[in-house]
């Protein structure tokens, strides 16, 4: 019997396990998924946890609940991928052979990459919210914090969910307003980019919101170190930004497994064909989600669209057919702007976010690049969709893996 092995039971890996379980002949193919964790984390919930919008139990559920019965779940640490031998070696020495390998090992934060970031002030006055532990510690800090200089900071790109730091700044503004202490808090948004976002039209809209909410932007800031003693961040040009509370997005890197296996770039992301999701180095290896080096957003919606396209390409690979070059970098993201409103952006490799209607042209009901309560409700509803449809490989009606141009107001 032939075997598909999936590395990682996070969002991307779990979706692929469910998709392939529906599509492959179980008399010919065995599917195995490997992860060292026993719990699945709803990562979009990390944004809401610090502000007491979600509780921990909204975010964490057992991994096995979402893995189909026909799929073998192996709870173990992976030591090495050995692509020349078509096998994976576990830390306990067990060898798992594969005919097809799917890498969905995700990305992690690496605060150790910046001098002083993970120093004596880590989870005291310096926090992340890109991990469950970090978001929970930050929640506890915000409950008791009495105000001062809040700095929301991005170390470098790419990062998981590029809009999340902006959302954090907007939600912080709303949070402190509701606590009637906004006048005691200054919020500064520090980014290595030249503006609030990576796309010009979205940047213009988001910069306007920053101005409205009295959030200061410090752009083109390439951090060199965190000075814990004097509570300031310093860039390579010598610019200094003081903080009382630093909420940082550290360097994001692929899993260390990728480095150990000699399969990654300088940030441990796997070089991947941008349209087929096939490894650039090995024909029977495919990559999706945050593990790839694709120039697409590292967001859950991207993994969702990739999974649908990759499922078709795995079937084509099995049947000896040419792979479809169909992944266009499609991403759509709700951007929480605070006070019960959100933006929605929809874009791909070649089209930046613009105004329009989604998912139905001329109808909506969601509006692109415009604040609305409907968009906020869509963001909150996504949690139910994630647990009950997305992970289980259920197709979401009216949302196409390839971006549709209809309904978008392109110039």
C-alpha cells in the first residue's frame, strides 16, 4: 500500500488530511499525519485573547477531534526529513516511509533573533501575541496595566497574518476607550515597512484609520535591539523609541525541522512552486500554509485556498498528469478596526486590495476596504466556520480558491 505523509496537524495539515481522506482510494493509499502536539490552536483567536474577547477554551481543542478516523495520527516529534530516501525519521528513531510528502509545519516566532528581545523583560513589559502563551500572558498584563507608552512593533516581514499587528493597535485603542483610560495611553505602531501595510491602496485606508484613532506610525524601522534597562527599542540607524509596554511581532521562521533537513531558505521556509505548491527540489514533496516561501500572505485563508488546489494536484501527481498551475496567491482577511467594526480585504499575487463587494458582485453583503459592523460579524463568525467547516475540508459556498475580479472596483 502506498502512503501519503503529512507533517504538521495545524490548520493546513488538518485540512489536507480531510481533503485527501475524501478523495483517495483507501484500498490503495494510506494517509498518515504527524505532530508532536495533542492540542489544536485557533490562531486567529490569539488576537482576541489579550482583550478578553475570547477565552482560552475558545481557542484550544484536541487535535484528534479533527483528524478523520481513516487517517493515522502519529503524536511524535519529527527529527529529520530524508527526501533522498523518501522517508521521515522520528526523534525516537522510527522511520516512516512515504510516496508523497506534504509539508505543513507552519511558522514560529523567533524572539531570540533580536538582541535583548527575549531578555529579562520578556512577558513582564515585552510581550508577543503570536503564541498562545504570549497572548495569555499579555491578557493578564493588560488587565492590570495603568497606562503609558504602548508600542506595537513588527520586527521583519514576512509574518503570519500581516494585518494582525494593525488589528492589535486598533483593538487596543477600542479597549482602552472602553476602560475610560485612553487618555492615559499613547499608541505607537512601529513597522519595517514604509507604511501600514504591504499594498498601497490598503495602506492609504489604514493610515487614515490610524490618524483617526491617534495612533502614531513609525515606519522604515529596522530593529537592532531591545534595551530592557532603559525600555526602548533601537534601530540600526540609531533611532530610539521608548516604551512602557512593548507588544512585538518577533521574526517569523519556518520550523527548525526544515533547517535540520537542509530543505529551507535562510528563514527555514521551503522553496515552493508558487502556482502548483510542489517543492522546487523534490517532485513528490508538496508544501502549503506558512511552511512555504511563497510571496503570498501567511494567513489561514491562504492555507484554505491552497488546500483545495493542492488536493487536485496530488490526485494529478498520482495519476501521472501535469499539475495545474492554479494557485494565484489569493487571500482574504477581515481587519478588526475596533468598536465593533472591521474592514475586509481580498487580493492575490497580482491584484492589491480595492473597494467593492464580496462575495456577490454589486450585492455584498460584505464591503471591501470599508469599515462596517457586518465585516466585524463576519470576522467573529469565522471561528464557527473554522472549527466546523474549514478544518473538516468542507467547501465554503461562494468563496473561490481563485480570486474573482467581479465586484471589485479596479481602476
